[in-house]
C-alpha cells in the first residue's frame, strides 16, 4: 500500500499546474447561471483550451482520439483542475463522460471519426435521453418506440429529466425497437440530432429555480439507421458497457470541492461566532473525517481500476451511496453555520444546498444503489 | 511508465493477511471462542504462540528478533484479530514490544495499559503501562474483556496513543466486516414467508449499509496506516467505530430473536466494539482534532 506518486506522475502534475496557472487568468468571466447559451459557450471554450493543450479526452483510448492516460493521471488531472478553480466539464458532461466513451467502445470507425473529434474539440454538446415518465429506476421499461422505415428509424415517444437538452446538438437516445422481446432485449441506442423535425423541448424548472433539465417530446422523428451504435436490440448492453467506463474517478473533483467548502465553513463559523458551539465544531470535525475517508476511498478505487487494467471494481456503488449522502450533510451543516442567512438565496452555499438534494436521486437513486450493493456484491437474492 | 500509485495491498501484504487469518481461524476459531467464554482467564499458551508467530514483534527489526514490517502490516494483522474476537490486551502488548518491554515481543509477558480511564486484563498482566493505582474492578459488559476502572483517569497518556488508536480502529474494522458477513450469511439462509429473509428489501438495505460503512472505513484505516498522520488516524477511528458499532447492531437486527441470544456471536462483537470504542478515549477529542484541522492554516486559530 502506497500513497506516493511516481516521478512521471509528479511531472505530469507539475506541467498541468504550470499550464493552469498560465491559462486560468485568461478565461472570460463566468456567465450568469440562467444564461444557458452563454454557459454552453463558456464550457465549450474551456474544452477547446484543454484540447489545444493536449488534455482533451485524457482518459479516452488513443485510437479514439484520447490520450490513453492511466486512471491515476486522470485522478491527478481532476484533482489539480478542481484545486486551481478551473471550470467544471458542465455542458460537455454527457459527450465526454458517457456518449463519447460509448461511441469509442461500440461505434464503427466511421461513427467514431464523425462524432468523437467535435466532442474533444469542444464543438458539440450531447444530452442523454434515457429516462421517461414511466421509466426511471426501471429504465429498461422505456417505451419510446422506433419503427424501421427504409434507411430511417421513425421515433415517437417522450423523454424526461434530460439535462442540457436545450443547448444540445445530439442526443444519445434509448428506444424500443422490439416491443415483443423481453424488456432488456428490445432496446436500441441511437444518436439523434437535436435539430431534427418532430422534436419539442420543454424546459422543466428544478426546485432550485433553474431550468437545467427538460422534457423532450418526439413525434415521428426520422433518425438514419447509420446513427445506430451497436446492433439493433442490443442497446441495453451497449449502454451498460459505458456505465462501466467509470473508473473510480467520477467524483474526484467534487470530493476536493467539498473539502474546500468544509474549510470555508469553518472559517465562516469562526467569523460569525458559531464556532464557539461545540456541537457545531464536532459536526464539522466528523465531516472532515468523512471527506478524508471519501478521498482515500477514491484513491483506493482508482488504484484498483489501475491494477485491473481499467475495469472498475464494485466500489462505485458504495462510493456513490456514501458520497451523495455526505454531500447533503455538508450543506445541512452549512445551513447550521449560516443560521438565519441559510434562508437567503443570495448567500453562498444556499443554492448548493438545493442542488445537493438531487444527488441521492440522479444517476441511480440511493435505494437502487443499495439494491445493487446487496444483490451484486453481497449476493443476496433478487427481489420480486 | 513505472509503477503507478498503488493504494492496494501488495502481494506480500495479501500473503501476510491471509497467513494471519489462517493462523487465527485455526487457533481461535468459533469453538475456541465459545470455550473461552466459559473459561475465565487468558490463555497463556495461545499468547506465547502469538508471540512466536511474531504478532507482537511485527514491527521490531529482524536483528532484534522481530518481523521487520511496518504499520500497514500491523494494521492488517489487527484487523484479523478483530474478525475472530481474539481476546487479551493485544494492542498494549504489541506497543510494549515496540517500547522494548521485556517479554512482550515473545508473548512471555502480558502487558496491559491504562487507556481511556480503564485497564483491560489487569489481573492477568505482568506489566502495566500507565498509573493503575487504586484501580477497581467492574463487572465488564464484555465477557471476554475483564475491566478495571482507574479513579482519576490514569494520569498522563503514553506517547504511543495514536498508534493504539489506529490498531484499535483496525480491530473495529475486522469486527465490522465480520458482522457484515454474518448478517449476509443469515439473510441468505433463514427463510420466512417462503423465501430467504435477504430477499426482503428492508433486510437487504441493512446489509448494503453495513458494506458501505466497512468499505469507507477500510480506506480510511489503511490510509492512516500508510501515513501514520494523527489526523488520518483520528478520521480512521471515527469511521471504524461507526462501522463496528452500527454494523453489530444491524447484524443483531438481521438475526432476529437469535441475535438476542447468548449463543449467537453477534453480541460478542457488539460488546467488544463498545470496549474498543472506549479504549480510544472520548469521541469528542477525535472530533475536535479534526475540527481544529479545518482552521489549521488560519493564523491565531486556537481550537
Ligand atoms: C438533476 C437530475 C438530472 C438528471 N439528468 C438526466 C439525464 O440527463 N438523462 C436521463 O435520462 N435522466 C436524467 N435524470 C433522471 C434520473 O436518472 C432518474 O430521476 C432516476 O433514475 C430515478 O428515476 P425516477 O425519477 O423515475 O424515480 P422512480 O424510479 O419513480 O423512483 C421513485 C422512488 O422509488 C424508489 N424506487 C424505485 N424503484 C425501486 C426499487 N426497485 N427498490 C427500491 N426503491 C425503488 C426510488 O429510490 C425513489 O425513491 C436526472 C435526474 C435528476 C434529478
């Protein structure tokens, strides 16, 4: 067991740090949270800077245009960019972390050449059209229908909770191509251009008051068969391949950010006198233990992925379960520090407290994670 | 690329862990545990065997007859001890061997220490570290850990307290992973309403919570073993205590009425976890250390 880095890794870190120090001051000011087109431009601008400096697609395979970095290098990259206050992947999330890796793993040479470079260069935004009104945790129950018509699929149905749908160029879409097959076997993965006729996007306001996700209605939308990744009716497997691209690095930046927030909370508490309350101090002390442990668990999971050649361990669900809860506790503690000001949306941490509420729901609810841990790791019998 | 960061067990560490597990399961398996319950006193033969196997001398240099390995290896060994509920003042004797207390390394001497206002196994000890004068026996809640209370807390603490806290956390971790296994085993085999109770989600989620706490605590304990940093140790202690205490409680719940019996091992895990949690002193101390760390880079920060 070792927590030191190799000279090569330290050099990678030093060069990255130097580059961040040089470029971050040249960034334009952050756009207002509600200006989605401006946010898209900002996020893509940052991606372009990464691309020009050779940091785009760090963890992607080389033959997909990536840098083939090790999980540890990816960890260092996320750690350093967060610590330096660099922009978050933002609107590039689905392209860089889900749709892109799916295409890299399962797409044809032609599909890779068409869709991957614009993602890496920060030219195109992807969104994820998986969830439906009647298919959330039970994603495989999805009903959006795709019927073959010549060289096209004709798609009708509706998607919901689609993040960044309004500013996306492409959607990675799961559709039902065989309604008579068992539910996991009749699903197909399609790349759908968001400007195709028949698509209506209706923004949904989140409890934080913002419109970061949307409903997407599909009415006889024609998607060329050539936009299908993987075989027809093999979409469930195609999608799961990508979920397993997760190499323990999913929350690196966020854990670092939480540790920074915790330090800021302590300083604020000291300034406003709350620090004199031993119960509050102890609460913050416990959170310090929690986030230290989560950081160590991240390092553990990344090392495990490293050892197994990129295949993730079972640690992902355990981590997500623990982290999403810890993050909510962090912002509840922030409210304790803020006192009456915790009700003021203009105070720092108050909007973050609101968005932290989605962590135990998005990307698999905590209940679903517990089912996964119990059934796939502990081997308990499957539920009814 | 040379070797990447490797926060995983090395092959040697795996071998050591498996070796210790085999030794302890062979020498102190379930039957021995139940026998110990009915046989007051410490098994001196076992103690010497542990000494011969190098359990106490793990971190002593080979030139002095030790095993010559480090803190991570000691943590792995203590984790195994926690799994099987190995009785005796293991941590105190191990640390006494480091301090060259005669007989500790070989297991010829049983060494105990005043920790958290209590002394474990005082009547069996050949050497007591710390001031145990005026110690009064109490009727220990843990049938396998006789306890004395020291009136004024036992005076100043020895300098190896953080290591004692870490090795105790390792035992807690071992106990927590064992109670998780016991709960899962029971949940897979006990049937009600025509199915294993582990098919019920309420039971399943208790088990998942246990594994979640074990996994997080393990990362914290192993990291503290690598860094030996007092803050990492304080964090490891909080996480490991939580995993052991909460884990034993949930394990008991999963066992139903069987969990409330003397015959089941679950209560032994819970009771020992209570003793160990106390051994590391007040929880508030660990929490305050970690709170203070949040202001560490502030000039003039006091707490
Ligand atoms: C901020 C945010 C962004 C999102 N972005 C996207 C996106 O870009 N693309 C996309 O496709 N989706 C997205 N989602 C959707 C997300 O994946 C779903 O919300 C999630 O999978 C849960 O589905 P649901 O909302 O239908 O809840 P439901 O599945 O209806 O769950 C309701 C409750 O029942 C519980 N439950 C359900 N099934 C079980 C079970 N088997 N055992 C125990 N409990 C169960 C759940 O835990 C939950 O508490 C987003 C969600 C959020 C909050």
